[in-house]
C-alpha cells in the first residue's frame, strides 16, 4: 500500500520537473533572440540635431571647441577632417549589421578656415570585403615539433668555450 501511494507522487514530481525544465529552456532561448544595438563614433549631445559649421567663418579651432577631436583625419591632406557615427544591430550569434551611418566631412583651406561641409550616410558607403589570406614569406615553414625541438643539440655545452656573457667571445 505504501508503494501505491508514492508512485503517483513520483509521477507528479517528474511532471513538475519537466514543466520547470521546459520553462527554463523557453526563457533562455527567448533571451538569445534579443537584438543588441550599439552606437560607435561621434554621438550628438543633447539638443544637437547635426554637426554644422559656417563656411568661411569657422576655423579648425572653433570646430575642435564645438565637437572635439575628429574621428579621423585625411592621410594625405590635414585639411580634411571626418566625424564618424554609426549604429549597428546584432541578433543572437549573428554578425552585427550597420543600420545607420553618418559621416560629416569638414574641409579647410590652408589658413584653417572651413571651406566646405559634406554629409554622407549609409547610402553613400561602399561595402569592402577584406581578404584574410596571408602573404607568403621566404624561408622554411616549420611544423610544431620542428619549432619545439629545433634547437636541441645546437646550444654549446656549459664551459665549452662558447660565447661569454652578452654574446661576446668567451674567456
């Protein structure tokens, strides 16, 4: 009679455990599908709607005072400054995808006065595919064991008249 009473309790306990495990799996799998949004680059301050400058009036110093150092300066021409900002979104384990991008380019004359302000967005961008190949180099390509054991037997014995301290001639 004792065994007959404990069997329904075991079934009920197993059923509750299965329901609990299923609820945990559902909660964790739902959490994995949440998208993560991140912002990079120059972020507008409260009250700012866009980066702007008055052509012919603003200078490099006034732009730095307003917006801080640029995100990027032109490699070949120090008179072109870029303020970059983008927002990307990633879902679960997938790679992030850029959803918004803004580039503001300030161009200066030789005196450091703003000559042009250009705004670019995601539609102006070009997607580049980076190549992950490596450049071959001359020489022998060593395997794991050759690297590990390559110098065994090449080192001079202690006191055998090998190089002294500092790599100079011995005593």
